[in-house]
């Protein structure tokens, strides 16, 4: 029940106070690079959605983004790894150090924390949250990661707004909706669609279905998919069998560009005309912070109950652990 309880108790993360160690070494930058993998870069995606004017580059690879050294020197390199042992992030940390770049670290512990301490690099040591005696998965620590990122960047106003959610955000309100949605997608692989400005949300939905639900899931954004992807589902007698196992979930947002809203409605109708299963989720909330965490909590519960329906453990990620062991043996 660790994942279920982690979802129900996720609001507690908004209450945590965070401290930057070696803060005197932290400089102000208007441009940043966030290096992280999996759940550890999701906070950066969300921040880009909340404050799109920020110059943020998300790096999901070894080393650093390919750009001139002078451009790299203009940026703060934030290394984010929940476990502190993600090899791609550790590699990025070392590369940034070799180039003499300014760094900051967000982690629970591991090798990354050890390096930051030894090198006197500014860092936030996040609380290692445990549910039912088990440390939560990185994908479950989004609020804590986001608060840590905001703290590093000095975004105190947004940080204060997020902290308010500790009192007026109630994850349990979305359990029934998640359970019902899991029933509706049963037997199908979800394809989640949203506007480009809501990319961070739709990508999060996909990850939750993959890691928590343990099922194939895919995503795309409008209007781009109207120029390519949808033609792959223009079913005929010879190809309809390839499409009938998909369920298309449209994340609808009244704040989207009117033309994008029109495109979403038309795309859904075209799919329905071809006997493809479509569902709609209306993004709602009294402000952008509620809107984000409301819909992601629906995704959490939906993916949890999806795993449960298939008799699978929604908490652990055995294939990832198996992969890590194989990679480790190559060293």
C-alpha cells in the first residue's frame, strides 16, 4: 500500500521547510540548466509551465547540453537526483566541475550529496520521505522537488503559494475519479493529449502510467499532432486492429488558445467517428498550482488502480532495477 498512501499523503510535502547549505556560494543567474533523469527533472518541467519566461534548459543525458562554453558559464547548473546516485546526473556534476561552472545540488543523499559536501557546492538535502517504512519513489516527490528548485532560484513568491497547498489541497478528493478512470481504460494503452503549454502535465501522466501503472502509455501535444500523429489512426479494415487497443485521453484546459481548444474537440470527434475510445479530463482548480496538482493526483490514482487491476505492484519498478544492475556490471 506504499504508493496508495504516498498519493493520499502527498500534501504533507508542501509543509516542509528547506535550507540551502553553502548558500553564501550561490550566485544569482537569470539562466539555468537542470540536469536530472526520470522523476528528478519533472519539477523543472512544471516550473517552465508556471513561469514560462524563465530561461530553463532541461538536460536528460550524460555530460552537459551542447553549447559554447561562454553560454554554459552564463548558467547555473542545478543537479537534481532524488536518490543521489543517478549516473547521468553524477556525470553532469563532474563535467560542470571540470569546466569550472557554478553548480547547485538537490538530493536526498547518495554520492551526489557526498560530492556537494566535499566540494562546498550549494545544496539542499531533501527529507527522505518514507511511507509504510519504504522510501517514496522519485516520481512521488514532485512537490518537494519543486519547492527545492524554487528555493535554489529564490522564487519566494511562488514558494509561498505552493506552501499554502499544505492546508487547502486534498489528494483524497480525487481518488474516486482516478478509480473510475482506471476502469474505463482497462484493456487499453492510454495515449494522453494536451496543448503544448501543458506539455509538463501530459508527460507526467505518461510517466505515471508507465512507472506506477506498469502499462505502455504515450503522449503528444496539439496542434503538432494534427499535422502527423493523428493520420496514423485513420483506420481502415487492414489497420484498425493496430489502433483499437489505444484509449485517447484529452486533457482539456479552458485557458488554452481558442484554436487549440477547437482542434482538440475536432480531433476527439474524428477519433470517435473511427470507433476509437476517447475520454476527456477537464483541468480545474482555483489557481494554476491547484490545477497542476489536481490533475496529476488524478493521474496518480488512475495509474495506481490500473496496476491494482492487473495484479501488479504500483510502488516498485523492478525492470528499472534490473536494468541498473546490468549497467553496473558493465563498469
